C-alpha cells in the first residue's frame, strides 16, 4: 500500500485524519526520516507549496469542499471540525481510491488490521457475514495486500453458475468432455494460477462438488473434466458465506471436512447497523464514487447524515449505495439534504445509535411500488413459506412439492433474506402456523 507524507501543518491541524489513515493501513512517512516513493502521496495544508500536483491532496479547515484530482491538478478537500466524520471519509476515498475498504468504526478498523496480517500469510481464508456487508471488498484487500497482488484475482459466485456446468467452469475441461465442448477450457482455478480465487456463496455449492473442491485444497491440483492427469495449481482460496456454515454442517448440507479446510483463518463481517460509525465514511466514499464528472461534489448535511444513522439498514451497504445514488439524482446543488434521502422501504422505526446523534422525527418515504415483478416475488415467497410450514421445515420435501431443486430453493430463501424476510428460519415458518 502507498504511503502518505503529511506536512507538519496537516499533522497539527488534521491529526484525527492522519491517525484514521494510519489505522486503515496507510504508511505515514516523514520527510525527516524517509524519501517518498514514486507512488506515495503528499498531504499539504491550503496555501503550502505543491511538489507533485497529481500526487497531492490539499487540505483546508474551512467550509465544505471536495474536488478529485483532474488533468494533473491536485485533489482538494476542506472541512471544519464538526464535519470530521464525513470529511475524513472523503479524504480516505481521495487518497485510497475505490479498491480500498472504508472503515471508521473501531470494530471495522480492527477487522482491517487483522486482514492485513492475514494477507501476509499465504493461507486459506473463510469470510462469513450477512449479504451486502463487504465480504468481497475485504477479500480484494487481502489479495492486494499479499505477495500475489500482481497476479489474477478471480471472483466466482457459486450460486449464480449453472449447477451442471459448475465443475467444468471451476476445474476446466477437455475438448469433447461433454456435448458442445468443441474446445478445451482452463477453468477458473487455472486462470487464477499464481493469484487468488474468491468462492462467494460457498454454501450453495452442491455436496458432490464440495468433495472435489476438498481434494483441490488438499493436493493443490485440479483434474479437468474429461482428463485423467491432474494439473498442479498455485492459488490462494478465499471463501465467503452469508449463512452459518456450522449450522449447514449440522444439517448435512455442507461437508465438515471442507469447512475445516476452508476455515484456516475465519473472518466475520457485521451488518451495517452494528457498525454505525462506518455510515458517514461509507456515504462519503459512495458519493465520490457515483458523483461522476460533476464540477461540484455534493456534501451531505448534518440532517442527512442523521437520517442515515437512524436507519436500520436491512440491505446493509448495498442498500446504502442505492440510497446515495438516489440522493445524488435528487440533489441539484452542492448539498445533499435530508429530503433527498429516500430508503428502499418505509421507515418503520428509528432510534439513536450513538450519543452524538440527535433523534429526529421519522420521515415518511414512499412505499415500494406494486409492480408486476414485486407481486410475483411476494407470491413466490408466500408459497415457499406455506409449503415449508406444511413440510415441518423440511427443505428437501418443500423443494419436491414446489417442483424445484433444493439449490434453487436455497437461492430463493437467500433472496428473501436479502430483502429482510427470513422465511427459511424455523421461527418464521412455525410462527405462521
């Protein structure tokens, strides 16, 4: 990771910002003890001299302003003490770029520090956490912090790939191995050779394929479909799951030996509601990401940040990204106001998360429109819930009655969980009895 070289004035006036950047993994250099590298950045106070404009961020202490570096000009940001939470988020996004994780909450910072240590050790990692909490972002950070950073990073969603093709896509195939295989294919594992492969939603992988993945992890070789000779590979595996794999093992849906092979070093991401101090920093990062080529980057008002802090975020960071994109659409000036914040569903409850947030009156937001797609989806969820109840929670029997595969049922249940409706839990289907 690149280092930053703050001037004495920046260190004195924005000490909290420099400390925050250090906590997120940036090296903080000093002109007295080290020479800046070709990729290092300079942080200077407004009015100070600029050495390398394209690698400089000018930091002021008055007003609200953020301007990315364009056409070789330095990036600029200015904010007062009362805007520190958002200002530090904007500064981190300007300095770190879009690939670096955003964190401000103590638990998130501790997780990033742990991930940095894990990156240096070439071991298999299992990341568990709710959907939309940044598991892939964390996986990329581990890859980018490792010795494999210059090699491929390939992310695979195990739930999105056709089950019949999953083995060939992962491990490769030879010409003629199956109908339509007019040529051979390397597969994702061999394509990621020397780098990192991310197996997202690993819990959706069929049991028979789990056994083959276990052998790949143990032997560090793959056997392409239709081949008899193993091919050696050098790949770091990071697996992600949004369900409790312990429970999946107990239910017989996930192999215990594969779980222990994957969980060499387990990490866990938390829901956005459990790390509220990340919200202003994430909002700033997402504003900068989606502002496009606007001449003026809008700054969220205190009331807008309060709205965000008081929401319960069932959709986690993905929901926050939707909200920010809407706010940018509604905002025509230099400030995102509270009335620009529109959530995915009506606000049913608001509450104070931190002592620094003053409770405000709930703001009514428009209900989700009754589109044909919504009606069909709600009917589908209702049918699954009723069939689960009739089958006493048996997913195998439920899938048979509905005429779908168990894997498709798991995908539908995961889709419902993403929208805040955990219809697959024992409590929910039993409560509807």
